């Protein structure tokens, strides 16, 4: 069975054979693997029936089959049920992984690890680009493009969608409601679309976003303005339920903050703001606030997230960094040479070469996908070992060990 699954995964990934992906899905369903939404769990969190953990949402940008195997093996061993596999709109593009590939590859990993039970897949940062939205000639096409992505994702078993229209917030407006206007209007419109597309028997969990990650810190007043406008809009659209969570900005930046030598700089994360915003979110029937850009934070920070009531934490770059740290040196240098040639236009004024390479190397994951997947087994083993240690630590600190029983409780009926 394992060899058959690996062959199907390779046909899907390298030959773009979608029939191989469909076959993996059918086998997975027959073996007791079920795709669902976090909605039931998050509603229980919103009601205060359960607490004490923050759900890790994991973005796998490369080596997807191997890395998913590590996660699923640990999930079985540590009885972790509350965890999510996700991919952002931008990642789908630069990692060369459509949801029609991403979902079956991870299901293949679940089969290889003899995993049974519920899996959660999420569309992360399903975002509208502001420069296109505010351009009359490009607005319609941009909105349609995102709607098509949402439809395609749901068709492939992605039953958790994080809408990100925070890019449309107008901070130059003095009135908070006017600041959030385009954000809450588009978030409501996309919520309505999701509710119309969701399969029978599943309520897709939908998240919104108040402040753009990497911008100024969010405030309870921002959240209040956003939710006031959003609730009015979904009432007009006769949509229910609305959002179950909301992403906020508390001082992080996607990929971390990088020093001139390519080293990660410790950021000051505002846990008090995160706590206040999680409490504020619950007033609107949500499970809590979502923390983005967190994987590169210091290890001691992760103990704090469950204490704040943060419902979810999004993790990506640290796992990519481990792959680059342990890949064969000649492959890494080949990638860096390519970046210096093909991505040099993205080098910002004042950036050192190390900063440029760190910030752009994710863009090489698609073009070098096959070479990374086919690296020598010895190099892979080092990556797997480092990742296993990292995921074990995160699962422990985020409080999701022994949550498998909790998932069974809310999803077996």
C-alpha cells in the first residue's frame, strides 16, 4: 500500500495527474480519513466548553509528503486532534501547489502513516490585492479570481477559509467604521459565497482579518468597528453563521524580522493586546483571535498563546528555514544563484544580500520543487529529525497534546 501511495503522489506532483489525486482521496475515505471543518470545535471554544489550547495551522511549502508524514506520525503518537493543514493564496502560486494537489498529497501521507480520523484543511490569507481592487479596470477580475479560488478549494475538501480583506483598510480615514468599510463589505460578500458553496452537512469555518499583518497593532476599537459593519452586512445578505474567528496584528511580521546578516531578530509581541482582542471576539460569538507570522518567534513565547485565549496560530517560515538549513549545500547555492539572477528586482533599497536571499528564497520553492523533493535521503533524514523536534515542542507548548478525544467528542455524532 505505501509504495502504491508514493507512486500516486509522485504522479500527481510531477506529472500533474489529477486522476492520481482522486484515487488517493477515494482510498483515504475508505480507510477512515474524514475531511471536515473546525466550526464545531470553535463553537465549543466560543461557548467556553473547552479551553487551554491554541490550534496550530501549519503551512507546508515544500517536501509536503515527507513533512506531512512527520506531523501525522506525531499526531498519532501524542494524540493530537486539533491541528490544521493550510496554504495561503500567495503560497499556492510560488510553491506550485494547487489545492487539488496539496490535499491529496497530505491524504497520501495520512495513508502512509495509517492515520485515521478527522483532518482539517484551510485556505489561509485568501486575500484581495488592494492595488487591483482600487483599480476600476482590474477590480472585477481580482474579485472573480478570489471567488474561483474559494470554489476550487471547497471542491477539493478545504472546509476552512480565512478571508483576508485587511488589505482594503483605509487607515487615512479618521472614522474607524469608514476605515474598515471595504474590509467588512467584501468579507461579508465572500462569507455569503462560502455559505452557498459549502457541502451539505458541513458548516465551513470562516475567519476574517482586522489589521494587515506587519502593519500597526490592532485595537479592540478596530475589531468593534469591523464587526459592527460586518454584522450589518451579513444581516442584509441573510447569511448565517458569520465569522467564527478573526486575525489581528500584534507585532509580528510574516517570515520574521531579519537582521543584516540574515539572522532573525527577536520581536516584542503584544500578548496583552492579543488577550484583549480574543476576549472582544468572544462578545461576537467567535472563538477568539488568530495569531499570524508566529513560527519564527522565540520558543518561550509559545507557552503564552493558550493563556491569551488565542484560538489559532499560523506557522510556516520556521519549517521552510529548517529545509534550507539542512538541504545539501550545492542545492542551496544553486537556488541562491537563481535568486540573484531571477529575483534581483525584488531586492529593496538598503537590504543586504543575506536579507534579500532570506526574504525571497520561498519564491524558489516552485521552480526547484522536484530537486528539493528528490534530494538525497540522508539530507532528508536530518530535515525530518529537526522538524519532528520542532513540531513536538509546538504541540506541547500550544496545549494540543491529547486533543484527539476532544475531536471525537464533537465530531462523532
